[in-house]
C-alpha cells in the first residue's frame, strides 16, 4: 500500500502558542480516517497542514509523495479535495448549484467567463445526483438548506477527482435528519473502492460513518491515540480526549458515547 500522507514530528507554533506538538501520522492508500477531538484540540490546524495550506514550524509533512517546503503547493492542492465551513462562506448565494460544483475545476469560487467542456458539466451533474441533489442544478446556493449546502460542498470537493478528500466538520449545524442522511451517503462513499482516501474531522463519534477504518484522537495539539477505529475509539481513549468519563458503545457499525 502506498503512503498518501506521512507526517513526522510535525509541530506548529503561532504567536508563541504551540498549536500542534510532535504529530506523527501515516495514511495508506485505501484508508478512511476520522480526526476527533474537543474544541481547540488542533484538528483544523492539522487539516490545514494536510491540505497544503500551512507549513509546519518544525517536522516533516509529505502529502501525496510531495514534501511541503520542496514542492509547488498550488499544484499539489489541485490533487486534494477540501470541504469546509470557511469555503462554504465564500460561495456567493446567487451562484447556481451546478456552478458551485463546476467551478472547482478551475479553482474558482464563482463562475465568470471560463469555458467548460461537456464532460465537466456531466461530471458536476453526476456528483450532484450522487449526493442527493438531483434536480437542484438551477437553484441558487443561497436557497439551499444547511444539509443541502453541506452536500453540495462535498460534491464540489470531488469535482477534480482528487487523490485525497478532506472534510472539515461536514455535519456541523445539521438537524438529526440532515446528519443521518449525510452519514449514510458518506458511508456509501467509504465503501466505494474508487473513492479517494478520506479524512473526516468531527467533534462527535455519532457522526462517524460506518466504513471509516481508522481514527486519530487529539487533545491540546497532541495525539491521544491513533490507529484502527475499533482499537482507538474506546471508552478509555475518548475519556482522555475529552477530559470527562465517557462510555462508548457500538451498534451496527455506528459509535455512541454518553457521560458517566
């Protein structure tokens, strides 16, 4: 199996504060990871490193075979799909949903005068259908519900057929129905061998889709535990991660946690 990601002793310091401390992380081809931890644990900072949007202060970060600091990050980013709340907020509300997905082919946030091939338009339509947005192509982005916007942004992240897909809290702010619909679709995505290696960031074990193979737990910028999901997502590890006694249970491939 080929390494998609190899972080060695990655540390990030900003304004004298250590945001990440000595992170080692290796992801192999075919794996699906969840990155879990409380607010301020360093999840978003770590995802920015993996997305080639930030360089570590110390340590080595190799993404898709290219080491940060020795590669053109603009070229590397075209091989990485990213969905996040910050990107969602940059999409104009007037933009048609089809164009929200389509413009990712040029790395644009809105459509201007670019020419798109019929194959690009067809791929955008197929992705919208896959993520439950068939018939939404002519709607404007601002008319979508929170769940629909989240799924549109995942479709956008997949437009360039990336080798690595990064999803930063895609279920944040969703109601129960929206969350469960997204979890089901992400589980189908994880089961598809043609899908790219995926890293999902979340606060809640209930948002972890069945089929995600590995997990990393962060607290205060350091790794609490990392490895196969069934060995990592334990009551002991989750209690240490969140700083409160927790009991973790599984049911039909889903994880559930409650306080003791």
